[in-house]
C-alpha cells in the first residue's frame, strides 16, 4: 500500500479544523463519532441524513455546524402541505420591469436543514434532488446556481411515526452518509442537564472556519492517496453486496465513489495523506446501509447487513 506522511491540508487549516470539531463537541455532548462523521460528510462533498427520535440533538448539530463553519443557514420544516416552490423559490411578475422576477427560496443557502424530511410529500422531497446532485435548481426553465459549499443536513423520524412518507431509493442515494445520534450516555446527559440552555450555548459559538476554507479542505481530500490495493478492497465490498444471499439490490458504483470519498475525508481528519482500510471500515456502515435493499426473506435489517459485509470481506493485498 502506498504510504504518505504528508497531509494535503495546510497546517493552519488542520488546526482550525481541529478547533471546529472540538467546538461542536462542546454543544453535542457525548457524540464524538457522530460529530466526526458529520465533518467527514461535509469535507467529502456529500449530504447527511440523520434518522432518529425527536429531541436527541439532530437540529442542534446542524445549527452548531453552521455557526462553527461560518456557513449561511436556513431551516425548512417539512410538512404534508409544503410545496416544492416553498423550498426552491418562485417567479413573481414585476409590473415595472414587465417580466417575471425570481425570488429564491430557503434552498439558496450553504447549510440547509431539511427538518423531518419524511413528513413532506414525495413531490416536495423530490424538489431537493437536482439541488443535491447538481448544486443548482431550475425554475421556469432558468438554472440558478446554489452558493458553495452547499450542504444538506436532513432529519427524519422513524417510519412508524404517524404522518411520515418513506424516502424513495433515488432520494436516499443522494445522501452520502446516514447515521443516528441516539440517546447520550449518562455522563453526557448529566452535563447537558447541568449546563446552560442549548440556545444560549449555540449563540455563544464563534466561527472557526470560513466557506472558502471548506472548499480548500474539500480539494485537499481529493489529494489523499488511495493505493490500488485499497481501491481493490472497496471494490470487493461492492461486489460482496451484490452476491450476498440476503441482499436483493447491492451497492452501485456511485456508492463506491461515495465510500472512497468518505474514507479520504476520514483519513484527512486523522492527519494522514493516505487512506487505510480502517478508514473504509469506519465509514462503510454509514455509507452503505441505507443503499442496500434486503431480500424478502432477509432476517436482519440494512445496518446488520452492512456489518456482515465488513466481517465477511477480507482486506485486499
């Protein structure tokens, strides 16, 4: 495997990135792995889906990321009556100009919190597709670019909650990572209960990075080395998902690209200029599970299937 001790990101950016992660951890207590995964997703150029019960910190994490990274922030509460134009914006006729003028919606921001996305109708959910895939929206035949870096953090409640609509596979595939926060451990919850109100904590946050730094770090991630043996390991995981007896639809090549990009970002956060198999293994369940379709006779869920693939696939080389 190719080894490199030089980290592609400049030292000052690495220090600022470390401070940013540490600051978010002061707000979202006891969730260091999940905070790290959120940064992995952002630096890899993807979008994040957080699936969990209400009240465990999903919205707080999104607010903390925006404040810490100096990103423009908008929140959209998805409901059954939300329309696509409520998100993307709409053309309104300007009498003086004699033409329609586009009024951008909340989608035109850098960090969009799509809160309880699975409470929106499928047509409204689909309004995010072009934006998440192309970083642009088309309204009335005119294409409008979104401000970079564009990052969607979507939350969804478990599907057995009333008034929810399952995200279609095409929408799920737009999310690079899916994770849950879960309840905090005892010590973290005690610290949270004893501390100031979460809103006060968020208001006190300072910006550790700027949008242009995020773009620079994303470029640095693309320069993290992945050896032929490492790439072969990623392909073996993809192939194993397609041959697994309990998986009806396995991982696509797009999933493989997402896995490799996430592993590069994970390596960068570890201060390395090369990807190790441990980086792939650390992100694989969060990249792969929501993209797997279990067979009708499968006795385990998607998350367990992803872990089975990791356990059964030897490291190449």
